[in-house]
């Protein structure tokens, strides 16, 4: 795996009426292999409570650019020192169902203990890349979304955590760029718009 390959990617930039946001995708190097750091959002938050995410948030007027947004938010959420982040590149901007345009920056960060801001983050978790790229831990489904049209939802199940939604969409692109992992050509199932999410996801968001 080579996360520096992200730097060669020409990312898609989204412009529109959505509010701008940015996140850091933190890559941690350990003796037993690479890991990716996630936050588990606090249950009391209005948007996406209890879901796995990357540290980041909405752009503020004082932010010089979206990278400044991502680094400021990561510092506020988990205590990540902006000077300790080695940014290797960007992923494609994505639009979320909460009317944000999110810009993901991939960065190598130190392997140390990080401290969650209890107002926003319930838990900080580093998941092994080797487990995220194991297809036994992955599934997807095709849905017709009332706003986005036809979409493919991704689900990663690792160490008792479920990564899905916009975070999983970003993770899929990262893994395809930086590792030999390839998204299966066909989804595991075709779901109607009103069908329930997988049981493990429902349990997580209740």
C-alpha cells in the first residue's frame, strides 16, 4: 500500500450552494501495518449521531482555506496538532445529505493517544487497513435516492464498528487509490428506497 499515491490523484472539485466543509483522513503507521483513524460521533449531535466519521467540520469565516478548516476542526475534535499532519493529497469533494460539500484531505499523523472533545466525539478508533481491505468485512447495496438518484451505499464492518454513508464513500476511493483493493463490480443487493438499512447499521444509529 502507498498512501502517497493519493497525491497523484486529480480530485473532483464541487461548487454550488452547499455549505463548505473539510475533513482530515488520518493515516497512522504502526509496527503491524497501516491504520486509519476515525471518530465516532457523539449520540447527542443533530447530524449523523453515533456514526463513524473523519475529524473535520464546517468552514468558518476565519479559515484561510479548506485545508485550514480541516486542520482546525481536527485539532478541536481530537487534539491533532496541525503541524503534525503531513498532507499527502486530496480525495474528491462529495455532497452530503445534510447540504454540505466536503473536501477530504489525506494526511499521515503520529501514532499516539488522541483525546476526544466530548461535545462532538464519543470515541476515537484506529482501524487496520488490512481489515478494511478484507472483502469479508465489506458489503454494498444499490438504492434509488430521492435527492441523488441511483447511489451505491458501502458498509465496512471491522472490530465491532460500522463505517458507512459519506465516510465509507470516501474510504472506498482512498483504498482504491492507495492499495490493491478494488470495489466489487456488483453490489450485494438492490434495495428499494424504503427498505431498511442492514441490521448492524440500524443497531448502531438507534
